[in-house]
């Protein structure tokens, strides 16, 4: 997928193929990355609270139905 497949407000799941997955909402679409605000807390070794904004490549995101 590319950044043109996403728009602000889309619900997505992001993370590596065999890693931890996190649900979030797209807050900004840049040319190369998406800014995604996570909707749930995550982290096994380090805690990231809900509301943290991540810069995520679109290849690691998939839309939630």
C-alpha cells in the first residue's frame, strides 16, 4: 500500500509482520509516512500509553474494516 491509499481518520493496524500489532487512527498523511495516533496502550518491555503518535511507513499499515 502507499500513502495515497490512506486518508486522515482511517482506522489502521500497524506493526511488523511477526511483531506486536497496534490499532490506531491516521492523523496526518505525509509523502513517505503516515502519522498514526495509537488507540490502545502497548509494549512488552517499554510501555507506550494510548495517544502516542508514530511515524509509520504505509507498508506496515493495513486498514481495519
